[in-house]
């Protein structure tokens, strides 16, 4: 069996944020990315709403009571939280902190408001926005679902316009024109961010282990 080469340095874990308007294909891209990088874990949010059909506790959401949610809020246990209609949603802070410290990458599937809060708390997080090829194609995809009426689709399109206007605040964008190509672009982002020098620590390469004073001394001896 071929062994994996030992890395030249350790690095911090990366918080990847993935946002998109409804119908852009974010979930499909996430699963495609996980096939390439099964080691990237998905952050599981807490919510006070009841589970929907097919949802699994601990995989899709952590379903908790409003009392439990408020207790976590008081302890500053959420990296971000929001109220959507009558329910609360929050991203637990501890798994993010643990992942960054341990050098493990973690993915957050959150909206633009949540992404803004995460970037404020974790400036090194990498925010990626998934775009549809056009608004016409987005409308076609929403209609093809067959689950929403005309008024709901129009409301989703109106929301999408507002969400897309936040694109400039993201680090990267990916156009989901064709799933395979979009996943390749996401993969390129992951690979580039993993070799960012600002994330590296504990180098094994001798010149990079040298103290600043040693480097200065070698310059003075020229």
C-alpha cells in the first residue's frame, strides 16, 4: 500500500461557508464535494422546530427546545443564530473552534445573514457563494421541482435577488451551470486555501524553522 507523504507543515482547520439562493443547486454541489473530500465535516445547526419527514436527529439538525436554545444563547454557545418565523436556528461554536485547532476542515451551509456573522467572528473563514447561470434558469429549476406554487416561486426569486446582491462580501463565487464543472471549481478553492501560508505552522523544512535573528544574521554576513 502506498503511504501518504508526511506534510511539511501543520495547518489550522478551515471553516468553509457555502451559501446560495434556493434552487441554485447548493446541496448537490455539497454532496459532490464530499465525495472528493470525505474528511470535510458538515456543521450541524440547532433548531427549535420539529423534525420534518426524512430528517435525522444529529445529521440534519440538532432538534432542541426553545428553553434549551435560550440557555445556549446565554452561554454564548452559538457562533451565529437567527429567528426564522416562529423558530430559532443556531450554529454551535464549539465544533468550529475544535476543528480549526485540530487542523480539520468543516463546512457550514448557511444563508447570507449567517455568513456575515460567521465572517465577523472567524475572519479566516472562507465564504463561497453559489450562483445560478441566470435568473431565468433559476426560475426554471424552481418550477421543475413541482413543490411550490407560482406565488412562492416569485417570492423565492425576489429573495434570490437580495441574496445575490451580497455576493461582493464573499471570498469566491461558483456558477452552477454544470454540476461536474462547479464541483471542480469548489475543489480548486479547497486546494488553494489548504496551502495558504498564513494557515501553516510547525514547519519541518529547516529554513522555515530558523529564527528571524538567524535569517538577519545570514544577510549581514554577505
